[in-house]
């Protein structure tokens, strides 16, 4: 059992920039001093604060298992980013003081919440540790009416937060007729790692504890909370405003005792008002049930008629985007080869010009593609709902005369690969442009994974799917293989693996498992391609020792020679620090295990904060199986394995040395055991291969130079 403390801050007063500690929970089990978890926790709290400068919610992890630290923060939806950062800064300082050595802790301030643990807890709601706000005094003669009013307000806010708010947050007020000063205010919020269904479940389970007081109160839980009172305690305009009959002449806490005749008259008025309220509630409930029944009926009929491809609402939205085939034929000169921009996996792309002079790009779906209609439907429904400066904007569609066409904004500079891998055009991509392209792609992926109301996995991120506008700003395109994810889902499995080899994450290519981390892997490969100017899928360092770009980059990073792999067309005109960080970030993103890869929010922070320390990347999964320096690797491996018992060791085969590695040295006790086993298995395979080659040479089966 934990220890839950109640302080006495001014919780019933309006919010201010100074955060007040409301409650805190410290787990009785403690971590060992100077342990991996303590080191990771300190780093985690620092990263949580740095993240709060840019975001009002984040969940991050730090370190490897065992000893990994998990944490999140949530700021109230009505406060400014600066107030959020101030509150989280106070929280990260305070938690180590009031919960020293605790494995798990949660702090609630009046405008923010901080939580950390030695166990994963993301995307699962926890309302077992729920505590009431201090309650105000109760009104004797109108308590029942006011409590009913509060329950109606909170029920409306519960629905609004869980179903209509992109940040799972809602505020509201009750306006009483006849008295403009008489009001009741409410606020509801869930942590944003929850799905809408989980947010609703969390709120419904704490609803029975609502509204014991008619003046002020609320519940704080780890994953959801609510609060109400007669004084406004939040900022901004309420999302919901409800008008009700005035329950009494005033909302004073101690109303005068009226004479018996007046009391009888007031009783009859109150009884009449209660009857009206009950009748209204019954009407609302019946109306809601009818609407719900009709919605379920329409949804089932739509699913049956369209085989699950689109809802009625989505189809009607698509209809508003339809173009006439005649207009598209005129715009593209009847799909002339002169206007052909390129050939994609599902068909050709043409340039066109609308009658108003606007340039467009038209994707013409191939009639021979068996899966094309499904990919087209995915693309239409997704892109129509997604709006971001780093995503290509959908202009419309055309499904006439057997044609399946998608119309986008035209990107005059084409795709990134046309510049990056062209010996002449690559010189137009100086380092400043490349760094902005890397950052722009990260912003687009961050929007898809965490900021849009739909969580989207692209599944085919590569240089040819990054388009460049007039100002060379990147825009992610080709959502034909994209997959929607619910906020409660972390991964899924498919029997149909689609995408581009060389950019596919290992767990997806081998077992069909996909998550947002597969896009992170593809992003890491893409970053390395942008830095080196080399394609990963055809990369070959030399004719004698073939190896993939990822292994080539990791080996140079390990030796402290990252700058040797930079695209020669850049010359010496680039930031050494930015290039080195980008290479290390690319390697971190392309690590074999999904859990070892950072989220896109963490990547965004790494790119925009040069002072943020970076972890050492583990070796890639596909190191070359023919190594001329096998003996050196074996001795390095032995030194690495022995160093796990000596915390003072400076060199290991996974991380870097103090002399030759990047700025951060990997501490052997903090290394992932799985990563060490992977290196050991790899070296054993190499040794076996080397022995096999020697035996073959002895029998004259292969030459020494082979």
C-alpha cells in the first residue's frame, strides 16, 4: 500500500501562475541508491521538464531493462505553456524531496500532474488511488437540487471530454435564470495516453463519488479527475454552458431560516421544480437512447453495405471532394506522357493545371493493381482528415469511367530522392536545407503519431515519399499503406507485409508486427541517407566487404569517425555538431528492438535541443558477416563482457570509448542484456564462418582472395 497525503492549498481559488501542491503518493518500496533505476530516473525527470517547454503532455522512458524508468506529465488544458513548464519544473524538483528513493510516485498540483514508475503503465487507466478535493459547506434547503444540477453538468463534461475533445479535457458552467452572478463551474480531464473508451471508463468509475457537496468538490485519480465549485477556478471560455432555474435567492453558505408559511410555499415551489427537472431528465434520456439506437443501426448498415471500408459520414465527406473526369483529362492533356511525373507502386503520377491556373498532381491508380482500391480508400479517408504543413494536402478525387484518381497539391521540386541521389542536384541540398528537411519530416511524423485526432502509422516512409515544395520544405506523401491505430493500441500484427525493403523495421519484415516504432525505424534510415547521400537498399562500401548503410554508419560512429560518412558534395560547409547528432539520432531510431527506439516526440526534442544528452545506440541487426578485423572484435568482446563487473571500465564493444567515441560514454552495467547477447551471438557466427572458410581453403574449394 502506498502513502497518500493531503495538503491544504487554496484549491478552491482561481488558478495562478504559481503551482500549488495538492496531493502526492509515494510507493513504500524503494530503489537501491546509485542503481541503474536511480540514474535513469534522474535523466527521465530532466527530460520530462525539457519536454514540458514544448508540450503540455508527454510520456517518456529512460534506460534499458532492468532499471528502465517510465514517466509522464499532464498539464491542465486551460493553462499556458509557460505555466505548464513552471509547474512541471516544480514537480520534478519536489518529487525527489518528498518521495526519496520511491520506486513509484505521483504528484498532483492544481494545474499539473507528474508520475513515474519502475513498471510500464502507459495507455492503461488507474483510478484505484482516488482522493477527494476538500469539499465546501452544504446548503440546507437547496442541497438536493444543487447536487442534481452538478451531476447533470459533470455527466455532460464526462461525455464531452471522452468523446469530443482531442486532449480529453472539458470545462463547463451552469447559469441560473434570474441571477447572472449565480453559477456553478466544472472541469474534467484524462491523461492523454488513454483511448476515448478508456477515458470514459475511468470517469464512469469515479462518477459515483461525485457531488456529495453542493458547493465544491472533486476527485483526483492517476488517470482521470474532475472538479466543481461555485467559484470559477479555470481559465478561458467553458466548453459547455447549461441554463437552469434558480434554486434559491442566493448561494450563501448559511441561508437565513424562513418562517413556516414561507417554508411551505418554498417546498411546493421546489417540488414543482423537481418534477420539471425529472421530466426533462426523462425526456433527455429517452432522446439519447433513440439517437443511440439510430446511430448503431446506421453504423451497422454502413458496415454491411461498404464491407467496413467507410462510414456514411466518411462517404459524404468524400463526395464533397469529387472532381469531374473531364476536368482532370483537360488538366493533364488526357494523361499525356509529357505531363508524367513518375511511376509509383499503384500507378503513375501526372502534373496538371486547373482552369483557374492552379497546378495539381494527379495519381492515376493502375487498373492491374489487385489491392489498389483498398489502398486508395485508405489514402482518401486518411489524408482528407489530416492537415499539417509537413503533409501533402489532398485536393480531391475522381472515380469515373473506370478511373481511380487522387488529386494533390503540386510540389514543383518533386521528391527528395531526385535531389539526394543525383550527382548534380545533390549539390542544391546544402546542410542547412538537409537539417531543415530532417526536422520537417520529424514534425510531420510527430503529428501523425501523437498530435492528430487519428493516430496514423505511415508504413512506407522513404525518400521518394518525401515531396519538396517551392521553398524545399518537406511534405510526407503516399498514405496508401497507412494504418489507423487507436490510442489504446501499442502494436498489431498483419499477415500481409507491404512496404519497401531497406526501410522496413525488422519486426515488421520478419513477423508482420507493426507500431509507430516501425515509422521511427524508417525515419532513422532516411536520416542516414540524407546525411550520407547514399541509398540504403543499394549501399555497398567496397567490393570486398559488402555491408548495409546502417552497419557502415554504426561502425564509424563507434570509432568516433562519424564525419567520414558525410556526403562529399557538402564539402566542409556544415555544422559538425548537428551532423554528428543527426547520425547518432538516426542510429538510435534504427535500433533492432522497437522498445529501444525513441518516440517521435523525443526525436523532435533531440533535434531542437543541442544540450540534450543522447544515449549510445546498440549495434544494428544486420552487421556484415565477413569482417577482416574478426580477431579485434573477439578481443573487444571479451573485454566488454569482463567490463560488466567493473563500473570503471572505459571501453566496450557496443558503446564508445572515452578516447574515440561520441560525447557520452556507455556505462557497461547500464547496457541492455539483450544487446550484449546479440553481439555475442553475432561474433560466434562470424567465428564459425571464419573456421568454415579456413577448412574450405585447406581443401582448395575457395581461393584465398575470395
